[in-house]
């Protein structure tokens, strides 16, 4: 990976590769999850410090068989062991469920056919098509190199048998390592049947060994997410230009335009349009909302039929009621905006409670920070705030009040009245603009 970061911590769809594998393991409802780590030391367990994980360090990297052996003291003999790999993030739960069922009484092995099997261990079968053993690429003969069925390394077995086989492993091979794959031949020798299953796609079993491979799996993951959304009635304008980096819930008849990024927990209700280039993180979007291009929405709630953007930013704590309008280059933070209120141009509203049917003009700023503390601004229903006003919190504007353009409001504005603060305009007759004098050469 050409990186100081351990490989399994490199992100795919916004979370570490290992995180994807752990989440898949959790989906099987296991009694325990044991993570064997080596390269990167404590960086890995520190980055994924979940209470349901048992961490075991492999101080010497002596091969896959040695790695699994480090975990076995944590496993009872009657258990079924499923072996997964921290750099293989896209294996589906359905694929593993069948594999685990094989491992209860027999030996389950996940294999795949590849057009180019170079580098992979080959599955060797006898004349009855039964698996006899696995040969690693570097140890394979010329004939064995022609085999297209390869080992993925993902397997399921009774723990007691697996423990016994691991104890018999040796490192008499080209790599000088203890191969987990050698337990296959031991299983056959004991008369334990090897049952194989295959993934729907080779992408399920591909590992990451370079940034190029990481990018390839990222697009495969995102394509899978887009196809799932389209199957449930979501329009994805271009599946190649959608990124989902979390858990999303999207209703039917939602339209996601190009280059949309959804992060964390996002809920989008029916009939929403999300324009190109939008980033939405940990937010809830009500029915019929229209979000125009290049908006950034984070930890916010948007009511039904609202209109947002283009180029709007909703920061954490923004709560917009139904039928609100937030226009271009408007920023809202930690504020509640009432039904049918409009903030259409170039304004900042922070730490505020805005009533219903309020119109906030262009260039309005709530001055909520005094250098040490944040203060709230309260705006009643049916208020009109003229352009280029500064509302110096804490301040309150009563229902139906109007603020004249350019007002700096430092005291409460009474309900139903016009309040303005503005220097008297004057014209200086005869004034001449200075003219720059030419210098003598």
C-alpha cells in the first residue's frame, strides 16, 4: 500500500477494510469474534475498539496457519470456526451462511474460478471431482498451474478437528510458512468430506494489496449499493457516480443526481430530488424536498417540501420545517426555522429560533458569538428582515415586526413595528475624487 497505515485500516466506503469484515461476521450472530493482528501493532485494535471483539496478536508472521492457531485458545472444541480475512471486505452474508452450514459436520471451503488464477492456491480434485488438497502457486507444477479453480482462504470447520490439524502443520514449502491450506489434505486423510461453495461474483473474495485494488473494490461496492437502491425504486442517474459511506434508508421515487455522497446514517423520504455534487451526512430529509446542486448537509433535519440550495450549507443542529426555502450561499447552524420561512441569499443564521412565514433578506447575519460564548436570536412569526442586517444576540424580534435594510439590531425589536438603525444619508456637494499625480521622470 506504500503507507504507514496498516492495510486493514485503509478505508473503503468510509470505514476500514477490517470494519467491513467485522460487520459481515456480526451479521451471522456468532458467539464471539476473534481478530488476529500483526502488522501495525496496537494501531489496529485502537482504531476498532469495539466491546464484542477479542484481539489476539500474532507477534511473528509465520503464515495463515500460524495466525489461525493464535486464535484457537479462545475457541471451544464443539464450536464451528469461520475464517475470514481482514483485507477481503466484500464477502456477502448469504455466501457465508451456506459455508458455515457445511462446516458444522463436514469441512466448508469457499472457492472461485478465475480467468487468471496467477498467485492463488489451486484446488486439486480427484477423478470423482472431490477435493483432495490445495497447492500454492509457487509450489504448483505446470499442470496444476492450468487449474482455474482457486482457494479463497475462507473456510469453516469444527474447532476440535481444526485445532488438531493446525498442530500438525509444518513449513516445508517455498515460503517457509505454515499454510492453513494444508489442513485440507489432513481433512481428506481423516475421511472428512470437503464441501465447496462459490460466491456470486469474484469481487466477494478479492483482497486488497494495492491502492489500485482498493479503488477497484470501492467502485464494486458502490455499484452494489446503487443497484440495491434502484431495485427498490430509487432513480440513480449514474451508478458510477454515487458514493454511499454509511447506512442509508431511501424511499421510492427519490432521484439521486451525479456525484452525490451520502455519509453516516441518512434517511431520505419519498419524492426527494438530490442535485449533483451534494454531500449529505447523518441527516433526515422529508418528503418532496428539492435539494439543488452542491449543497452540504450535516446532522440536519429538513421538513417536507422544503427547497434547499444551490450552494447551501446546513450545519449540525439545523432543523427546517415544511415548505422552507434556503437559497444560494446560505449557512444555517444549530437553528430551528419555522414553516414556510425563506432565507434565500447570502445569509448566516446561527443559534437562532426562526418563526413561521419569516423572510430573511440577502446578507443578513446573526452575530451569535461574543468571543467567549454563543447567544441565541429569537425571531417571531411573520417577521420581515431587510437585506444586510446584523442581529447581535441575544436579541428578540416580535411577531410581525419589520427590520429596515442595513439595520444593526442590538436591542429587542417590538412586534408589528418597523425598526431600523441607519446613519443619516448626506451628499457632499462639490467633492472631488482624488487623482493620482504623475511622477516627474
